[in-house]
C-alpha cells in the first residue's frame, strides 16, 4: 500500500463502514472473539503493565487489557471517531477505570517514548499505509524489551470455510463500494509471513504462528445474511438471491450460531534495545 492509502483508510473508518461497525460493535466483537485467547496469551500482560491497543475499534480488547493490567493501564488508539465514541461509552458503562482512548494514526502518532510495556492489536495493523514505518513508530513507543502481539489473516483460499463461503457471496452480489473494497484489500496486506518478517526487521524474537479459529456470523443463516447485507446500506437483493445466500451459510449453522472455520497468524516480537525507532 502507498502512503495515499492512509487517507483512504481514514475516510473508510470515519464513513458508513466505521459507523456500521460502531452501531454493531457487539456483533463484530463476537465475530472475531475466538482470537482473544491466542492474542492475550501471546501478549502475556502483567498486572502492572502499560498497554497500547492499536486499531482498538470499539475497545473490547482495550478493556480486556485494562482488566489484565489491573495496576497499570491500557490506551486504545484508532482513526475512527465513530468507533472511539462507542468505545468510550461502553467503557463508562462497564466501569473500567484504567482505560483511555486516543484518535490517531498509529503509524505516525507521537506516542510517549518508551511509554508502554506491551503493544497489542486484534486485526488492526493491516491497514497502515507504510507497515515498516508504523512498526518503527510502535517500537519507539515500547520500552526496550517490550512485547508486541497481534493477529492478522492468513491467505484466503478454498481450504478455509470462511473463504469459500464469502467467495460465493462475492459471486452472487454486486462489486462492493470503493470504501469496502479498500478495507478488504488492506485486510490481506500482511497475509504472507515473509512480508510480516520484512516489516518487523530489527525486532527480536519474531514469531509467526498459525492459529485456527471460528468466526461467528449470526444466530442462523437468515440472521447472518441480514447482517452481511446491512454492511452495504441501500443494496437491493431480490428474494431468490437472498435465499441462495442463506443456503450458502446453512451448512454452517450450529446450536452456537453460524460458525465458519478460518485461520490467522499470531505474531509476537520484542523491541530490541538496539532498534532505531
């Protein structure tokens, strides 16, 4: 991605897509909640840690980090004003008092030097315009020896239920709007482990580990299709197409909702004392 992509992502996440995520934050969090155990195991947050959550969205992972860092604190950073508004409201409602949020692009935001012990991200680091520059900036925010842990998608393919189902959806529906297409392209930007290691050049103990998960799309096929279609307001879908879409997801209905097997990378690293941030 070029540097222009940074402004594109800001438009995406402050436009209809960001508003949709904010309005449906509980569904989006449930969608990827299967990643949390791997992420927080990799992060190994201690009670006194200072945690930075990159691309925090509506703050679910920030609040979890705050609870783990009971004697420390957690800060969530995101470029989306609608999502941060939601994060602040939910944090007050849940009475999590050691959590705060900042609006900014973590690629260039001036975090306090060595101000954090741990940096985490649940699927937020793929959207940078310049990944190498972003991770250098995050290294500056970490103390020497501080920990980085994030999850990002593995390459899509027919071996994954989620990829198969969503590719069928794509064939049945019109092309996505420009903002949705930009977000989808960015999602795949760190799917190659070689690329991950390239942008983390200079970090210590870089580990890229495959993790299997299940994404949860809805209570049943009809509910899941309604949710997916709602992400593109105004899209008209005839009854026959909607039934076909529901039939695509029906094999994945369980008593715990529509669940699709997917795969991500868990990436962990440490900030080298010699790394030039």
